């Protein structure tokens, strides 16, 4: 979840219990690809994917 499309305030990510590291990495890659293909082009400014602050929350 993010409160801004440019992700300037970070992204809160829920990590389900029992998910493998490979599955988790795939989920994050899919998120980045979706954002790049569907949202980024509509932004007037974006600081880049290397500037995103991910807050990971484990969910049981």
C-alpha cells in the first residue's frame, strides 16, 4: 500500500507467513514491473525505484 503514486512516502508491504523468499522476490518484481508499465508514465516526477522505502510487515 502507498498513499502516493510516486511512492515518495514509501510502500507498506505485507509478507504472508509461509511464503518463500523466491515467491516474495517475485511478488516485489511484479509490483515494480506493474508500476513501471502502468503508472510511472503518468507521473510528473519520480525519484526512481532505488529511492523507494519499503516497510515490510509480517502477517500471520
